[in-house]
C-alpha cells in the first residue's frame, strides 16, 4: 500500500510542477516586505489576502520569504 501512495504522491508533485510551470506569470510586481509581513500576521483584509495568495502560487521567491517568516514566528 505504501508504494501505491508513493506513486500517487509522485504523480501529484509532477502534475503540480507542470501546472505551475505553465501558469501565466502576469505582470504583477512582487509585494513589498511589509505587505508580506502583514499577510503572515493576518492583518490584511480578505481582498488583499486573496491577492497575496494568488501571487504566492506564481512566485517561488515570495513563497520562500513567507515560509521563512512563518518559521521564524513559530
């Protein structure tokens, strides 16, 4: 059963990488550090938060920054 789960997880990873690679980058600039910090702290309104989440799906650099900020705060 474990090997089957591993294959499914591998497939999901590959599908996600393919999807993300083909996702349009758009022309949105990266949010500034203060905005990302407010996102991590839960201080943004719903519209701002959703915009950041959409950006994080497309931007590895910002995703890494948010991830590190969350680790530091925990």
